[in-house]
C-alpha cells in the first residue's frame, strides 16, 4: 500500500524524482522482507532481503551512470 505512490512517481515524475522514489521503494521492500524473515524464523529469507538491498543500490548507481548527462540541472 505504501509502495503505490512511489511507483506512480517513478512512472510520471522526472528522472531524478524517479530515482529517489526507486531508492525509497527498494528500502521499503528490503525492510518488509527482513521483517518477514524474522516473523517466519527463516534465515534463508534474510539472504533475499540482503540481496534485494544490494540490487536496489546497484540499480540506482546504474541509473545515475546511464543518465548522468541528463540529470544535471
């Protein structure tokens, strides 16, 4: 439910706003996965949360690198 405004901002916002929304959504998903891992007492789900965090950060870096010229104000 909290992800919906962020996904809308990713779709219709400027590129810099979309990047911020993407990073925020990735952080929320990572926290949700970590809480699910703790709730179900499954350490394997914790690995999924850590991988999601790393991929979100890496995806943001790739986004900035790809659009670096167009992100300058």
